[in-house]
């Protein structure tokens, strides 16, 4: 369909306003229902945003606490010498410099969320 076709359909099918008080009451009731839905959507959006911010902040704080405990109370990694734990130890030792990337990503995401106006 072309835009002219859509415009002509909308012009031809517009409702006629009646002087009936019941019609006006019905329209006002529908408008209140639409406002109620709009308010609920806004409330849910704010709730989701607050939940996201809380999750990011708590993740950053818990990660910082875990890292500080790991630095304050180091363990002897040579004691772990067999199986899956050994593989995890080798992986973590070889990619230690990349462990801060997820934390930086969370911090950047948090900054973007705080900077974004709703």
C-alpha cells in the first residue's frame, strides 16, 4: 500500500463524534484505562532499571570483596596438582591479566545506565 492509500483509508473511516453523553463517558473511561496502562509500563520500566543497577552494583562489590580476600589470604597453588582443579589453576594463571575485563565491562555498563535518561 502506498501512503496515499493509507491516508485515504484513515480519512474515510474516521469516527463521527456524537453528542451522546454516554459516548463521551466511554471515551473518557478508555482514556483513563490507557493512562493506567501507561503508568504501569513506566513503573515496570523503573523497577527493571533499578533492579539492573542493583545487580550491577552488588556484582561489582561482591567481586571486589572476593578479589580482596584472594589477595589478603593467598593459597599455595602448587598444592592443587591433579585433575580439573589443576586445569582451572593453569587457566587462571595464564589469563590473570584478563580477569579485570568483565569488571571493567560491568563498570562501563553501569556508567551507561546512569548516564541514560529515561
